[in-house]
C-alpha cells in the first residue's frame, strides 16, 4: 500500500500531532489520530483484531468534507 498526504486539521501547528487523512493507492483512507484505548474500542461493533480506530474532530471532518466536495464536484461550500 502507498499512502499520500491528503489533508490535516487546519488549526494544527507545524509538526504537532493532529488528525491527518492519507489517500491510498487502493481507493481507501488511512487516518492518523489520537489513541482512545480499549474502553472505546470495546464499544465499536465488529472491530476485528487487525483493525484500529481513531477519533476525528468536527473541525477536521468539516475541512475534509469541504476539500472533498471542491475536489470531486467542483463546488465550494464556503
């Protein structure tokens, strides 16, 4: 799998850890985010042993959707 940077939280500063989306060459997304532990993982439905999860903030998701819609449909949601 090859990943390519797509977008990150617009409020992040430099190299500070933040939620980041990467596009893959397999038509999927790799999402970098903070670990939330076993208690959260236990609440997810059907999480297999080789799967993981991360929490995505509203500002990051908003930025992702706006970027995605502009790139895919040519529509600026501002």
